[in-house]
C-alpha cells in the first residue's frame, strides 16, 4: 500500500529514507556538480526525496547547502548532473510550469517597499493566473488562511517593510503556502525567528503534506522535525539517512568540529544533541578531551 503524503510527513519516528517500491519520488538528484571560475562548489551530489517527506539539509557554513538549493530552484545551472521533479527534468519545464510546482523561501528576505503584507502573500497566486486575471473571493480566503497559519492576520494591512525580520520570514512562508506547490524549498526558514516560531513554522511546513527540502542550522530542530537528513561537507554528501543514522557523535565532531553527546529525546525518540564547551584542543573525541582536562572518569 502506498504511503500517503500526510502519513509520511507526520511520522516523527525514524524510518528508512530510501524510497521503497511503493513510494513515489518527488525529487531526484543524480550526479550533480557545480563549478564556477575553476572552483568546484558541489561534487557528485546524489539523493532522492520521497513524495510527502521533509528532508533536512545540514552542514557547516560554506559547505554548499545554499548552492545546492540554488541549483534545485534553477537560480544557477549545474555544470553536470540531472534534477527531476516527479520524473520531469526541471530544465524542460517552462518558468510558469516550474513556479506552479515549486515554491522557494530564500535565506535573505527581499525588499518589497510598496506592498502590504496581504499583497506580498497574494504574489503566491501569480503562477496560477493569466495576465489579466484578478483575484477572486476564494483567493482572498486562501490568503487570509495562510496569514492565519503563520500568525500574521493582524499584520495583513501593514506595510511589509515595517515588519520585523521574523514576521517577514513568516509572510514569505505564507506566500509559499498560497502558491500550493508540490515541492517547497526553504533556505534557513527559521532564520530571524525566536524558538517558539522556529518550532511552529517547521511543524506547519510538515503539516502541509507536501515534499519539502530545507536547510537548517539547528541540528536538534532538524532531528526532531525532518524525516531524513542530508549532510553536506566540502561540497559533497557526507551522509544521508534518518536522523539516528546521520547524527552520530563521531560524525558531528568530524564535520562540525565540536564535542557533542548524542542521547535520545524523551518525546520523539530521535537524537538529542548536547554540546560541550571549551574543548577546542580535541573536538573529535569527547573522551580524550575530557581526559586531557583532568575530567575523565
């Protein structure tokens, strides 16, 4: 029996991230590389995202996470490789067709000086409209519901530029919701948000029941709310799998250069990462670091 998108997106416990014969693949990336000015930014990236699942893209600063996302939403063209969306090569899709299928929330909030929050969110309707189409009452309801979901109903008529950084981020996510995409790409969606809205926004994204790929800096958030994780390091895939498979103490030390202890979260049973401070001399092995400082048992 084929897993439904909602069943998959709401499953908080670890499961096999490899698409089974009963699962459809939303996004497939094969042998993707990107070079610019003679420098390799991404090298031989391969992964598949099952329909309805949320994939967390993790890795240190400069690893290539944003570069990979830019390839996925066609901001840059890879040097080699292939990206398919529901078995369609994304390079063969027209801009309108691509925009109907893929919504993007970028890391940096753009400037929309003359728009209200409502007008900004209504831009999500654009791919589905003809040149002279106007918004209907149903469109207005869709916009209002999206603003309600992100907690911005009271900011509907306020100028977008007058919103706080976190409010702007939530408005852009509301625009993506209105767009009704098959794939949602998020580049650090919790940037500028306090912890309450970090959790609420990622839970909201999960509840949409669509395929999602999001770069996330907070490893505990990624562990708790993503079905699978793709770890990028030096432009290459370092690991991919469930949070339990990817977030090991040794790997966190090797890739991020920190001492960490991985335990099991009491609620969702996924990895819970605790960091140790002041052990810069031996970040790869916590036991050695503690012993060197006379704190080992």
